[in-house]
């Protein structure tokens, strides 16, 4: 019965991840999103972030096209840092308007944290894979990625924190899916930590 429950749980997580990947429209009417952050006492904190519809992060098909896009007057202001970080007037320019551009691979909203800083989700996540209770139960990172439906979406994986065995994983997914993917990985039970990485824009005082 225990094995059957574990199997059902894994199948459910795979279906959720697949559904997330199939949804390429990053538009959302939600005013807030969240992810689970691992605290120093090994407990999870639900980090709530406010969706800012006047702030966008845009991934383009080339650096040249990204820099050219940043110069367009659809943005109130914009700059390039590997991604285009832009401010828009939501009444004049919507997320969907930007997503329709040929050079745009993915785009999503900026997020505001409790300190007032603006966070822009990147394609990378930081994970620590959960170890088994015995050596025989331990799975390799590749095996866990397969169990949680990520294998085909992984662009790269590298050991980032050797002491904690933390990995930096780059994913070929929509930017707007990153936080929900991290939450689903925690819920799968195969990860001790699964957190998004951000470009941070500090609050101006």
C-alpha cells in the first residue's frame, strides 16, 4: 500500500509538471505568487510575492535582438542584462503584446517582495536532492530529474554548492512557470530545496 501511494503521488506530480510545461502563456490574473524557501532550521517558509504588471522580464532569441527590443518605445524604460528588464504602462502595453513579438522566447511579470525590491525570475533553479534513509535508497540527480518529469527540460546541470550538494539547473521552460515548478518539486518529496533564482532590482529610497 505504501509503495502504491508513492507511485500515485509521483504520477500526480508528473502530470502537474507536464501541465505547467504545456501552458506557454505566462499571463496571469493572480495578484500574488509564491515559492517555498528552506530556512536554517530546515523548515519551509512560504514566500509570497506580489505580481507587478508594470514590470517585465523578457528572454529573446539572441543578444542582438534583445538589445534592439530594449530600445523600442513600447517600454517606458528598459535595459539588457542577459534578459530585457523593462517597465511598461500596463494600459498601453500588456504582457501579451510583448509575447507576440517574433524575437521573444518567453516573458513574464516582475515580482515585488516584502522589502519592496523587484525580483525577475530567471530560467535557473537551485536544488538540493533529497537523500535516501539508506545508501540503497539514494538516487542520482539524473534519476530524480527523471522521476519528477524534468529530464527533457534540463538545459544544463552543475554542482554549485559542493558542501551542501546543491545544484544549479537551467531549464528550457517559460519564465512564468519557474515558481510553480519549484513548488511542485518540493511537494514531490524528492527535493530538500528547490528555489528560483532572480535578477533583483533594489527599491529606490
